[in-house]
C-alpha cells in the first residue's frame, strides 16, 4: 500500500502535468465558476488590493470598498496564490528567489503596465481576454490582438536590452529555502498542512454566514494547483512564437478557449446566465490599447495576471513586486479613467450572437482560435526546418 501511495503521489507532484490536460482543466473549472457566479479574472481582485491600500493611505475614497478577505475577486486571487504555494511545497519546489536589481525594476514596471492595461481593457489577460472571448464578447478579440502586439514589442525591448545594455539586468540572483537535491525536506509536510487548512477554510466562512466566499477561495486554489503543476502560461502562448517558435502553449491556450467558449455558450443559450454577462464596453481603443500595454507589461514582468500570482506563491520575489505594481497601477488608473470621463469612451459592448447569430458567432470564434493554433504551429515547423537547414 505504501508503494502504491508513493507512486500516486509521485505521479501528481513529482512530474509536471501535461499542458494540454491542464488547458482542459482550466477551461472546465472556469465554466463551473461562471455557472456558480462569475468567470475568473485576476485584475478585479488585484485592484481591490490596491484600493484597500490606497484608501488606507487616504489616496482613494471608496465607501463601498469590500475587504479583501470577503471580496470574491480577491479571494480567487488568494486561492491561486495559496494553491500555487501548496503545490510548490508538495512538489519540493518552493524557494524564495530574489532577482537582480534590474529584473526587480522590470517586475515593477511590468506590473504597473499590466494594471493600467487591464483597466483600459476592462480586464486582464484572463478576464479581459480569456473569459471575455469565452463569453462571446468582441472586446476579447480586441485584447487578443493587443496582447500579441504587446508581447512582440516587449520581446523586442528585451532583445535590445540583452544586446545593448546587458548590465541593466545582470547580477546574481539569490535563492533561500530551496530543498537540497536528494535530501530530506519538510516542504511536503508543510504543503499537506496548508492543504488541510485551505479545505477547512470554507467551513470557517460558512460558520460566519459567508458561504460563497469559501467556495471562491477553493476555486482559486484549484486554479493555482493546476497552473503550478503544469506551468501552463498565457504569457508563453503569446511570447514563445516570437521568441523560440515553441507553439505548445499557444495550442493549449486555443484548446482551453474553445472548451470554455462552448461551456459559456451553453449557459447563455439556455438562459442559465444572462447573455450580457462579461460583455465589456471595450470593443475599440480600450481593448486594443489595454491589451498592448498589458502584453508589454507581462513580457517584462515574466508573468501575466494569473501567472504572476501563482509564481509569487512559489517564492518568486520579482512577481511579488509585479503584483504590487499591478494592484497600485490598476487602482490609480481606474480612478483617473472615472474622473476624466474616459471610462465611457473606450469602446462598445458587442455580444457576438446578437450581431451575427449564435451559429456564425461560434463558428467565427472557433475559427479564429483554430487559425491562431495553426499559424503558431506553422511558425514552429518553419523554424525547425530552418534550423535543420
């Protein structure tokens, strides 16, 4: 029995999960989350953190602000953070990794750009792109274009920096708390204790009358574990075709979006969810400009809205800094957009089935995703052939 349990544990926590399987899991969990209440986005919760800090500093005035431990978006993010931490501990992969000074600066700058971009596009790469496309919102496709452009521009900068200013990000990274290779470690025990605490958290919320809050936390934990074990990353889906030609994460992202879109469509078509849910008035300059800024930011930071959170749970200090920049940037950008009246001028709310019909909207969405995956695969094959020649 001990050998069997050890083999099962190793299958889950000693080897990385396949990316395509993680893509299907992420999409399925997102559909269930939408059926429960709302789809996933990281920017909403991060802005809540920034609002909370800035209100305490007297910068933001919000009488309706909900505490982070009670706000659904914040709890999803906390779940992703603790889910990533739990999986890293159980896998003996947790360590506090302090980056060189230049990388820390890029983390801060990337975080701020992601925060501002998310407010322009009405969501991050998860809410404004992944969940918006799934909800058949035209704004999601606008952000998709912006993310691709931003990833290209961010990568061009990084290549320029490596060639012209390599000293900016040079230096020795410091690592603390990493388990010795082949030696005993208490990380799995700490992971088991944390997992038990997270499973008990919904019962504690329920005892105080906050039943839904505990469920949101658990949904986030599930996302965090999936991402940490599979390394599934939307940054890589947009960046790698330009940098290395690797299309694995692009194909996985397209697959996840296809599954999520079909699930969202069933819920909306059956009137189980309102057809206007997650259809943002950003189809226009908001989605395109916001996606571009976000794409540059996630490339500089090395993590997107979701990736920054679960990688912070692994101990990546650069991503801690990026999250702080994201939260504060999103909070201040939202205030500026609201006060200047620009928030109402970022685009239009277009629900594709209302404009094209259900059949055409689904065919168009799935067709765009298929073309995205095919082009990335063609680029990958072309690079392989070029390298062989």
